């Protein structure tokens, strides 16, 4: 890519900087989950490529499994303790999947 690096140079990034890149994540310091519900596949692809909430590879977060387990328990507790109903006007079309949150590994 036009950059010369001496042999043995360690090249790395950190999630904190990647997740706060304003050209990819407008208003990165605000909690805004609806930013992932965009219809623009190019924008969504760019955000997905720059998102690494638990890190990647062999040095990923040791708490990732605990976090996923906790989320399942919280969701089960909410479903068990509350009466959950669909909003008025909900139909099959309005329930169509628009986005998916997945973990993925970087391809070589």
C-alpha cells in the first residue's frame, strides 16, 4: 500500500480508536444502536468492517463468553418476568429482518 516497514515491525490497531472514527460512526460518543439499521449496504459494510467489540484472533476478550452468557440470562429473565406483546400494527412485513449482529473473524 505504499508504506515501507522494516522487518519485524509490529502493526496493530485498537478498538477504542476504530470505534470512534467519525467518518464511519457519526457521533461515536453517544449510544445509538439504531445506527446499525441503515438501508445503505455500503455504510453498513464499512461499520461492520470497523467494529471489533471483543477484539479478534487469539488475543480476543476473555470475557466474551461471559458477556454472551449474561445477555442470554438477561433476555430470558425479561421474557419470563414481563408480558411482551408486539406493538400495534405489527405484521409479517414489519418483522422482516433488516440487520443481523454477528461475530466474525478476519479473513486473510
